[in-house]
C-alpha cells in the first residue's frame, strides 16, 4: 500500500479513530518544549568547540543554563545512514531505522516514520490541537513534510503535527489566488502551474487540509509579506521568523525547528557552512528572547538543541565536510537542554546515544514514547 492509498483509506475512518470526542484526553499542564535541530549536519569543532565555535550564544551562554552533553553519538548500526531525514527521525522517534522509503518519485531522501513521533504521543496523551504541535521546515525540503506523522496503526494522521514552511505557504497562496479568480489571466495561469508543481512534490498536502488556525496564520503572513516572495526572510532566517511568529500566534506546546543551511557545504564552500552556523546561533538567540519576553512561555519552556548528524573531519577527503560515508565524526553530535525540570550548569561528560532525546522529552512532558529504544536521561532532571 503506498502512502496515498494509506491516507485515503485512513481518511474514511479518521474521524472515528481520531478524535478526542470518543476518549477525552486530559488537558496539558506540563512545560512547553522547543526542539531545535541544529541541522544540515554540523561538526563539533565549529559548533561546540570552546575556542573554535561559530555559535557563541549556544556555546558560551546556553550550555551554562542547563545540561550540556558534548558527546552525543549516532549508533554504529548496519543500515544507519548519518543524514538529515534519518537523524531527524531518530530525534523524533527515539529509535534507529524507524522509517521507510516513502516512494521518491520527485525527491531524494524521502522517508516517512514507521513508529510514532513525539507529536503523535503527545497528542494522544493530551488534549492538544494540531496547531500546537508544530514542525517548522525549510523551504526546499518538502520531503520533510512527511515527518508530521508516521504510519503506525495506532497513531498516525489523527495525531499529526501541523507544518509551517514556505512550501505550505505557497500552497495556501496559490490556492487562494485560484479560488479568488480575480487575478489577471497570466497571474492565474502562473498560480495554477505553481499549484500543480507543489502538489506533485507532496500530494499529501491535501490530506488533510491545514487547520483553520494555520490557515489564518498564512492569511496574516500573506498580508504582512505579500505575494512576490521578495520581502520575507529566506533560508534558515525564514525558519526563525516562522517559529517566532508561531510562538505568538499559535501558542505551540511542542515545536520542532528544522534548521538546515549548514548543508550547503555539500556544494563545496566552507564559508557558507560557518556562516550558516552563525545564522542558526542568531536564530537561537531570537527564539530564547522571544520566549523570555512572553509570560505564556517564560519559565515554562524547555529548549532541546541537537544536530541531525555530524560531518567528516578527514583532511584527506577531496571534498571535506561530507556526512554520508559513515566516518566516526559523522556519528558525533552533541545536545544542550535547559529549562524547568532540568539541572543547571552541568556538563554530562559521558557518551549519550541520540536515541535518548525523544524519550527524555517525553518524560519531561509527562508521557512515554513507548516504541523508543533510547534511555530517559533521568539523571539530568531536577
Ligand atoms: Zn547533507
């Protein structure tokens, strides 16, 4: 059964399966969690190296606020690729290889989770609407749209997260232009063409529609930035802008921000990589300040920051900084956690597996990630 068939089949029963009308989940009273993928694959040297970091806010400010785990590792297992979708799904499911190829016709690297994600566990345990379980994704990675829910029978679409990305905004915008029908013939034809392209990249976008709250979010975004795409921030700055605006307008209880731009180093320019790390560091500072300025989030929000994967450290490589060759450093990441319930000013100086992130977030939020294989890091909790 392919993804679409699965969705259509499920669509028929979704209302019955879904919804908190049959089993009333309890209201959520735990801390909010912002999970930041310091993504696109980064090495320890340029991120957490004490004197070599390009992320000074992360390294010199945030590590001291909570628990700093300098030696997080991606396990050396057969079939584990150290890459972006894989690492992200490890962080979201708490286990390795909990994904399958979602049928890449148009895109590489298109994986969908086969075990529940944190969003699904959270929304099954608590009465939280989909727009308060948010994924913030990059503009050119519609393959990451697949992370909003898995194909696990008990969970899935009824407990999905919502997604904010430029891909989603363009879908909203082109659908609006077509529905309005007031644009010029040329503009209408362009919108129809773009809409068809977007749908081809991710047919799941219609199943289901985004919630009314997210649609209203896009309506305001469009009113603010307009239609030409020239006024809104781009790249990882866009993710920060989306995340900060979402905190104010949607009030997420769990939000994952999937930064990605250090990955442009695949095309060879190391300064793009170090610059991208600085942009993420600035984004972290903006998000932390946004949280601190808002009584809804202040003193009640946990940040968990960790890369999807590492990068090669081998000076003999023709193109340095790659991450697909299973080298030791591609398996080397780190994590920083701070906020209520977490010890302050501690370095957890031992190897910690990447699969510990999801079950630890689950424990902080008061549910169990049943299918996770990693350990809950209870030793870092107060
Ligand atoms: Zn990459």
